[in-house]
C-alpha cells in the first residue's frame, strides 16, 4: 500500500495509507447514495425547532466563514435567545465559549430537528425540508477554482442547501452549474470571512523591515481530500527546499520579510517550520501556534502572493499590491479547471511563472510601483457587491434569525 507523510490538525506528522483514504471516500459515496436519501425523507416529517441554530463543519473545528458567524452571534447576544450547536469533526477542536459542541453523528440528529443551519467545509448530505433554512457559506465564495460538477472530482450530488452565499452576480452562473441548483438558491449576501478582513482586531509586531509580504499558496496534493490538482510538488511554487537560501538572500537584499502559510489540506512530508532572517515558512498549524490569524495578518501586510484560491480575490478589498504565482496554470486548468475561460483576466497583479518575474515583483514592491491599481479596482467591482462589513448580518437575516 502506498503511504504519504501528512500533518494532522494538531501539527503531528503521521503516515496515512492512500488506499485507506480511497476506501473511506468510496464508503462516503455509498452512504450518500443509500442511507442519506432515506434520511431526507425522514427530515421532511420531523418538526424543526425555530430557537435552535446549527453551525456545521465536516473538517476540523468551526472554521472559515463559520468563525465570524459564531462571533457575530455571541457578540450580539443571540445565544441568550437561541440554542446554538456546533457540529465538528472531533471534540478536541471545541472552543472554550458558551456554545455546545458535538461530533458529526450527533450533529446529524440535531440537523433533523433544527430550523437554522449554516455550513462551511462540507455538509450533511440531507436535503433541507421546507421548514428549514440551510445556508452554505462555502470557505471563500469568490473563487478561481472550479468546484462540484464542473470538475472531474466525482462527489455526486452537492445540492444540500436552501441558499448558497455568493459575493456577487459574477459567480452565480458557475455556482448554479457546480451545485446543480436553481438561480433562486444562490443568495448574493457577501462572504462573512471578509468582515474579519475589514475589521482588524489585532496588530502583530512583524519586525523592522521595509515591507512584509504574505504568501498563501493553495494545495496541489491533498491526501486528506483524496485528490490532487497538480503534479507540482514544491511546497512553495517555483522554489524547492534547495532554493530557500537564495530566496532568503534576495529578500534580505530588499529588506522584505516573507511569511508563507501553507494550505491546511496540503500534504507535507515533515514539519514545515522554516525560519530564516527574511523567509518564514509555516504549515497551517504552525502558523496558528505562532499566534497569527490569517485575516488580521492579511489586513496588516504590505502585499499578498497567491494563486488560484479565494484568498487572492478576497485581498482585493485591502487594495494593496499582489501577485499570482501560477507556473502550473495549464496543468491546473486541465486537472481541476477554472470558472473563468481565461482566469488571468481576473488576476489583478503580477502573474508569475518564472523566478525572474518573482524578483521583478519584489522590486516593484520595494520601489512602491503599484502598476495594477486600476485593474484591482475593476476586478474588485466585478467580484464583490458588498464592501460594507455587514456580510454576517445579511447571512443571519437570510436565515430569519431575530432577536
């Protein structure tokens, strides 16, 4: 059996068998096509509790858009009127707050009797009843990547919501095709994650540098998800581990600190913590152990380096320079696919496929040559209908939750 070294949510390196993962994915698909259709019928007849809210994440703990939703509910006192339940993968991910936490199996039973449900990563594959309002917030609903039915990743039916959140009309046609739903099932309410980007709650001491950049590459291979989107094996696109000293030197010559945060779903072979004087490389868990929160840091840095993930589009709201490191764009388009026929049209920054283009981007950053400001403004207007920091409020209102 083939094995891969992967890092778990606690930051420990473990060996996971690929065949075992494939069997688990296969088992999930069998259950999705046999057991859950029966539960959909059951869900139609079970009464729903109006004073009950379920926040559900299939991977890890409460994450992505559920984090600002949870904070909004607590900060505004909704927990005094509603029973709020958090369904998570393992109880070790439970937070120390006022809310109830349970594992996925128990969350399924709560789902069957709850009127208000919010998803982020994954979902309970039971069709909502007419008594329910089930909102899939996604985990970055402005995206380059194709999802669902627009990919070769066969997960079967993905339409298990009353509404799915969109950030603008631009994404609605692709979302309808991805989830095989109707236009009325897509609600342009904005992305709750962006409330965190637009409301900075913590400032970090990032040291004495001329500029600080954040690099957030998306995953290419994910044993956890059971598929890969590219054959590129470098944890930092364009750079092997043997290149790190050269990268650190180039950064040092320009007095730029570069913080690299790997995607939580990315396979890694060992601990990633790599601290040079100018280059800092973290796995997702190491990043959090350092005390960073992604959106607080995004709001503070001088520029972003990304690629195909929603983060690159979200950062447009910060209106700062950014780059897209995409040496595998042709392969990615063939294996995963994009929602745009030409994704580079919506990449509002340096498009980097070679190292010399990366060094040129660093030179523009240090010289404060912001040559893509107008394109950023255009793409931002296309991708985001709301920039008012009220996305959580709209999501709660859509679910008909009232104080």
